[in-house]
C-alpha cells in the first residue's frame, strides 16, 4: 500500500476517527479523572510496566468502541451501494480488504503508540530503572485494537445493517464486562476463611487487564503468547469475513477465531499465580548496607538508607538480640485477601504503605520502627483502621521515648488515635523494664504471626 492510497483511504474511512477515539478518549480518562492510576508507586507515569498495564486496562472501555467503529467501516460499500460494482472489477477482493484493514491498523497502532509515548516521556523523568519487559504488554494491547477493528469490519460486511455497529459494540462491552466481573473470575476462600475472587484463564481472552496494585507485577510470557494466538485468530476471521462472498465462505471464516480461542486456552496458564507474576529483574534488591530497595525503586534508596540504619540501631537498643537486622522492601506477591507473612529478622515495608509513603528523615525512622515492631496483619488488598495502627503508634513511642502520631495518620483521626494509645503507653511506661519487655514481646509475637491482637497484648490481654 503506497502513500497515495493511504491518503485516499484516510479521507474515505473512519480510521482517523477510530484513532482519535483511542488517543483522546484515553488521555481524557487519565487526565480528567482522579483515580488510582495517579497515586503511589503504581501510577501510570511512575514505572514502565505500570504504564503498559494501565493503558491496557483502559481497553475495557475502548475496545468495544473500536469494534463498533470497525463495523461502521465495514458498512461503507453497502451504504454507497457499490458492492455489486466492486465485485465486477478485476482487482481481487483481498487487495481491497487489505487496503481497508491496513489503513485502520496503521491508524490504531499509531494512536496507541502516541498514548504510550505520552506516558513514557513522564516515566523517563520519574524512574532510573529502564527495561523492555513492558513492551510485550503494549504490543499485545495494540494488536487487540487492530484485531477488534478488523473483526468489526468483517462483521459489518457480513451483516450489512445499520444496527450492526451499535449491536456489535454492545456485545463487545458485555464480553469485556463478563470477563472482568463474573465469567473471568473464580470464587475462592483464603486460609483464614475470607471469601475472595481471582482471575481464571478465560479472563485472559479479554483485551483489558485488571487494575495495577503492585509496581513489581507483570504478565507472564505464556499470557503474552496465548493472547497473541487468540488475537491473530480474531484478526484472521475478520479479514476472511471481509473477502467472503457466499454464506458458506462466511461460515468457514469463523474457523480461525474458534481455533485461536482453543489454542489460546491451551497455552494460557490456569494458575492465577502464573498469570500475574513478580518481575524478578525489577524486584532484585539494591542495597546500602543492611537497607535494601527493589531495583525498580533504586532512586529512593538514598533517602531510605540513613533512616533505615538509624531504625535498626534504635530497635537493637530496645530489643537486644531479638531485634531485626535488616530493612528490605517487601517484594512478595500474595493473593488478594490472604494474610501477610512477616520475618523476625527483617523489617519489611512497602513504599505505598500509608505510614511510609510520604515520610522522610526522622519521620521515616519512626515509621520503619513501627513496621519492625508491628508489620500489620490486614489482608492483602484490604484497608483497615484501628488495632494495628494503635499498636504501631505505642510501640514506636516506646522505642523512641515519646508518643507521637505516625506519618500518614489522617489529621482528622489523630485525636482518636491519641485517645486510644496514650493511656496504654503511660501504663506500659509505668511498668518495670521486665514487665515492659514481656508485653512488647507478646505484642511482637502476635503481630509477626498474625495469630493474635497486637494491641490487646500491649494492654496485657490474651491473644485471640
């Protein structure tokens, strides 16, 4: 396809409109709405993998629109009443179909590339960690747009009705919704009896991905391969429908998408822990003595090292040989709703933790002491307020000798935290040293095992 033909097709087709929908629609969604894609280490402009996953997640909304626009494009010959005239020309139908599909593919891929480029410029300014592991995620996203548009074109040509584009867009949206909410989720129960859901292999047939909740999470290679097979089958069916002239040919044209779905389901992993996996290269520790951060957050190590070493020194002074000996970013990937797992020897932290996220200097030291004493037992992916925060506040105050709110404690709740913790702190400080250590050790045992109530232990009560 030469430049002249491309220019003509761009003037006659809806390809520019489809590209505009992808680019402007996505940028409007990202910039006009304040959502999780702007916060913490998982912001869409914070890391390359986060950028790729967030832009893929928006295909939940964009892909059905692209499929509908493709169907509208497939109706062009029918609307212009040129179908019979074109079939009488010596030019093969596959050439006309290739020109039409190629123009749309180039436009959609370019629009998606511009979207990634817009975010990539900001990612370059926000991270020192660069890699190409994110590229397959974005390439499959671009392929899903192209495949959806070509499938829509084929369906529009096979079913030449004004109702086809809106009906097809609706069906595509229902498909992505079902993959995201019901058919693509499997109900499960954690070891502690908490009901939850996790993605199954069918969900991976959707062009979108789930929300990003960890900067170290990426998609596995088998997911990329399976999705590529499925999307190529979809595109092949769309192209075959574009050139099919008889009902029998249209029926045969469905074979590639069915074969692609079957092969994809054989390749796609069935275990959720093999779908969304930890990027081992990004999670590799970068250390300054006993203080380590993941490579993807190595730029923050300079601000972390000093407060981390000071926290370890103070913890050793307070706990002696039972104190942790290192500070490390927590890179474990646990299922949502599961109970966290902690270490006696290491202070594990997360840069997105409320008490860590904005803390610096002495405040960061206090926060790391709190995490070393009471790591927190809220199930993964959940939020809570109360017992763990109270225990962290008292424990950090016991080590440092003064009771202050922890960093990240909401201003409107500081009075409530102080009212709950100050009597316990005073009672603890009034005990002899042996009594204080007894309660602190009971608190740490409950906090590190997540088998008791750390704050009750501080108050001298029995663990649950």
